[in-house]
C-alpha cells in the first residue's frame, strides 16, 4: 500500500459549545450544553463543553438526562448560521496550506498535504502546529489534528488526542496506536457492526485487521472486507474537495455527501446496498449536526469494467435526516440503475 501520502484530519473540539464560549466569554469554564428546547423537554444534546462532559453529559443524550447528570449546566439553543461562519473561517485557514480540503461535517476536515508540504520544508508537524495555533488565536477554539498516510487513520489520530492534541499514525507505530483500540473506534464501524464483531470475539481493531477475510465476509457480508481493509490501513480514498469552487467558503451548505473507494469490485446488489448503508449513517449524522433535512437523495457509482459513472436521484416523501429513510432510498436508487448480471 502507498504510505507516502500526507493526510491531516482537523477536528474542532466540542465545536458548537466552543463557538458559544468564544462568542460569550461569561460562559467560558462553565458546563455548557447546546441543544433544543429544555422547557418543552424537547431535543437532545448536540454538543457539550468539556466541563459538561466531565460531569457525564454526552452527545445525543436527552436534555432532561443532561440536566440530571449536570444540574448547573447552561443549556442554549443552537445558532447554525454562527457555526457556519466559524466553519468557513476555519476552512479559509486550511486553504492557506493546500487546495485539497474535504469537509466532514461543519467541524471536521481532511487536508491532503502531499503535493504542497515541500512549501513548508516537508515538516508536517510544523504545519499541524501552525493550523492549530491559528484556529486557537483567530477563532478562539481548540482543534485536534491527526496525521497519517490515509484518511481513516488520520481521523483516528484526531479522535484520540483531545482536546487541542496532535497524533501521528505512521507505519512504524500504527499497530501500537490503532490496533489496540476498541473496534468501535474505527470510522464506519457503528454500534450495530461493533456489537456483531464483539459477538464473534473481535474486540479490537487489530483483531479485525488480522481476522480471516473469509470469516469477516461471513460475519458482515462483503462490506466487512471494507472495514477490515480500513483496519489494516488500506484506505486509498482521495481527499475530495467540496466542489470545483473550493475557495468559495461563504457558500451556503446545500448538500451533504460521502464517498468511498472499495478495496474490491462490488459485483452484486446486496453488497452495493450494504456499502451504501455503511456510508449513509455518517451522512445522516452530519445532517443532524447541521440541523438540516434532505429532500433529494442522490446515489452515484462507478462501473469497474468501463469506469463510467452512473448517478440517479429522487425526492423523499418528506424532508428527513433519519438514517433508515435516507439509506433505503439511496440504496434502491443505486441498485435500480445497475446491471449486476456480469
């Protein structure tokens, strides 16, 4: 596998809460929760400050549960336009280092420095420190950064050194850092997949990486080979810019998507559906984080025989950010446009 790429994953810590604390100094150092309407007992925790997290408040917890865990928490409603401005400001910082920036929700992004790192003396660590310091001093929030040769391990690095951390996951330390972690810490291994792997005695990322591929395929279907490849560091997915007008950071968020490069050819409808569901959960989660709902769902695939792209789209019966509704439609669109008889 190619280990020469230089990929950063930048994650602005406790983003919504950090933005609120940056805007309102009186909230700094206090347990803060960004969520829905507490008086109507409506809504969930979108983000909690680290002060609240240390008191047991977790993302997606009901607000009344958050209040039980932390009675003195300050609960404020989300201000998505404000968060979008901060997200755009962070992206402008990223573009000073590379034009290959792929947002992953409002608070995260991958940066591919492979072609530009020579402009910074070849020192990835110094670039990461520069980005982190600029976000801290220009925006007033903290950012954790992971560095690796692939997107999956770069995100692992930013996830595992918070807040305001930096972790390098390289070929000589990946086994010690990544493989000892719980399998659920791997991107695209959701709770259901983690539970199934645990049932079969696979508790760590390393156990998944070393498992017999035939067993993984029987346990999870062919997409299981995708997450196994990720566990092994075999992720060739490129960092995809948001669109051709990559410097237009003020553009309103009009779409949320995800893409993947499978380590095998998808040759049957069942596998195609499973791959779509693998990616669709993160799309739905990011919609919920943004406070958005989707009306139109689009699915695109590339034919491994001709390299031609096939794309279809359709509208949901009603706007939604529910995983089952979005993934079901996306999977049916992809399968209906494909000929799996070969």
